């Protein structure tokens, strides 16, 4: 079966599986859209509150249905580098909207936390839940029912998935996502990683480590490695939520501002008041979701999206599964080498041809659906372009190159870096998990070794520092799932495990927690479900048990007698330390209500 036929078959399967929920979703969406311009249903007092600060001319226009009003949902804060550029966007958008005969208002703000700041800290236990909270917060802003379309200003890890869930929950409104772009290139990511490993080995001190980190994360924009934040930007473009070519333009440039202005004007053009009405929930369908998954595999993107894409799809009544994601990975070649899957950063990816070249290559063999709707119009072919600044200060689009400007960073469909996307689903008597192997050497795709049990990142780090881990083993870090402690990312494990692997030991990680797009070279079976706190098989593992992780066959097995495993009582631990401090007590209802990892680890859909 050809790749195109296989992708079509998987898409058809998703369509069939989703039919009941998708039909219910579209019925609700169309009922909301049929009510016409939202402001027409507001009472006079409601409307007066809604446009109290507008100019007299704007008030007069908004009193009827003569002009469109854009609702801006912003994730701006000036602590988070990726979102700091959004400080100036509302003024730019309002001005652009006025030029096009419309109005724009900030409908509300959403929280935007930085996983880089909270790594290994208690605050990280709020991170995954912040996705659903962001969706809810955006919903509060849009609930004022004043708007004809929405512009979403967000970039990073949980923020974009949360905003997508909100956009699809208000799917009767057109929605455009407006990015801020990556920071300029700083210290190379591999050099940063080298210093981290030296620090883990005690060979450099905190001062040297902080200097390296500061040179890497040095200004406005997203971090330049290909983790969840930049995977988000790729997804928004290939799924049609971005204006073509807008994902990876640096902040503070004239082109970045021109793209923002263009997005505002385009949002006005696709409201129900015009001739190109494009409600987000109609625009995003099963084909769009499959395109997103294909893009994730082709670029070696973040494993966090095995959670987020499932939850995002559910918001539109679409049932995407880990099995779908794994099967798509089998037929989608890896076309990009961006750190941690290579030495380049996202600026190098952009310079090599970026999203326009990538999409052009995927379209060659039918690996993405072209017959989709986007905020730019009909068809993904329109995204095979490079955005440039025109002579008049507007956006000029040129065809993307036929050949990559740097084949070591971005390759062609004929000469991929590997034949598949490198993301696999694992099944076995330990449950289900996912593993990303695009940065793992082939000789480490199968690891069979005794288990060493840990119940926190700190326990493993302490054992490493005490010299207790100089051997072959599989680290089992459990009670890190969504119900246990909010499923924090476990990046503090990467340096010590990387050091041990470099020393020649065969090591791997097994966890019901997360590792994101920066898991790198160490084999890591993550998102294990059922999680330990639910009594899943991971809670029955004992120190010294032999575990076999086979990323080739897609199996994850505890090599003990089945009767013995069944008779074992699941281990329980005292989780009270995870329940208070840094706001964790506020999220207790989320921990109680959250669904399983393979259902998106959501409190909204499971």
C-alpha cells in the first residue's frame, strides 16, 4: 500500500470512528453560527458595557452588524521570552483592523507559564493542567459574545494547545493564530547540552552552567531548540491556523509586524459579514488533524503532542488515538534535523527552506491532504511559500525553493534522514507508552536490563551523584502521571542518563511522566498508562525485575511470570508532598478529574 493510500485509510478510519461526536459538534457549531452576528442578541445594557471604551464611531458601528469586531486572546507576559513580544500586538492589531474598517478588542488574557523556569520545581506540576485552564480562561474572554472572529496570541508549550481547544470550543467563530517567532540564535544547543552534562558530572560549577544557559536563552522569542513550543508553531501552520510562512520569523522585525497586520485584516475578511466565512470548527476537520500529525513526524517534533493533539482533536469531536499517531509515523519520513534530533536550531531550519519547503515536499507524495480549508483559503498548496517584506511594507510571498538550502538540516522526500517519523507506540504487560527514537542510535532501540525504581527525579539524581548507577539498567520513575502530581516533565533526568549512556552503559527510562521534545538520545518509554497511582502494572515492578523495551517491535514487557505479576500488590506512596505549595492545592480538582494519558490527559475530554 502506498504512503498516500495508507494515510487516506487512516484518515478514513478516524472519520468513521468520530462520526457520532463530530456530527453532534457540527450541529452545535452551526446552530451558534445561524444566530448571526453575536452582538445582535445582546441587550442594550450588555452592549453598552461591551463597547464603553470605544470611540463614538466604533460604538455606532458595533451597535448593528455593519463592521466586524475581533476578539484578541493574549498570553502576553514579560517574564516569558516567547510571549514578551505580544506586549505591542494589540495596538498593532487595532490599527490594522481600523484600516480595514473593523474594530479589535482584547477579550481576555490567559496564563502562560514557562516550563523552562519550572523544570524540576513544584510549579512544573501545574504545567500540563494549565493547558485546560488556558482553554477555560480563553472561553471566559470570548463568552462576552461581542466578537465576529478571534485572534489568538500564544506560542509555547501548553498555551497553544489550550488556545486551540478554546478556538474549537467557539468553533462558530473564525480564528487565526498569530505567532511571535523564535529568538535569534545564541549558544549552539549541543554546546549547552555538553555543559549540562559536565555540570551533572561535577566537572563545572553553577557559574559556568548559568553562563551557558544565559547565552542560549538570551532574548525575546521562543527557545531555538525543537521542543513543544516550536512544534506548536509548525502545527499551527500545517493545520492552517497561521498565515502562510509566518511561523519562524524572528520578533521585532518589520516582516514580523507586517504578518501581524495581515493576520488582523484577514480575520476581518473571513467573518460571517463577508464572503469567505471560515468558522474554525468547520475549517479544522480530520484531514487537518492528520496533517498536523504528519508534520510532527516529518520534523521529529515534541512527544507532548501525543497528549495535546488527542485533546485538541476531541474539542472538535474528532477521536484521534495513539495507534493512529504510531501508524502515521510508519509511513512519514523524517525530513528535518533540528536539535535535539540534530545540531541545527529552528533559525537554521527556516533558512534552509522552512515550512514552505517542508509542506511542498510532503505534498509531492500525497503525505498531507491538500484539500483542506485554512485561514488563507482553500488548499495547503498555498502554504508552499516563503514570506518576504514587500516594497510597500506589506507581505510578499514567493514560491518556496525546489531544493533545500541546507540538506543537512532539511532534506527532500527522496533523501530523508530516516524512513519513518521515529515516534512509536509501545504495548505490553506494562500497559501502553510512547517513545521517540529519531535521536536515539539504532543500537539502542532495544534495551533489556534490570529495573531500578525511583519515585522522584531527585532520587535518581542522588543515586547518580553517589555513584550507584554505573551499570546497565532501566530507570523506572513512577507516580509522575497526571493523577499523581500533574505529570511534570522530567528533564532533570536527561543529563545523568546521558552521562551514563556515554560511559557505555545500556540505560533507558520508563515513566508515567513526560519528557517532551527534548528527551534526546536516551531511550525513554513515557506517558505509561495506566499510571502508577491507578494501580497500573508500572506500580507492580520491583527492583531487579528484567524489563525489555523494544522500539522496533513496539513492545514493553516486564519479563516475569504472568501469575506472579497478577498476584503482586501495586505499590502505593504518600503523595501529600505534591498536594500543597506553589499553587498545587488549587489544582486538586484537576488531579481528581483528569483522564488517562492516551485520552489526552485532560479534565475536559475523556
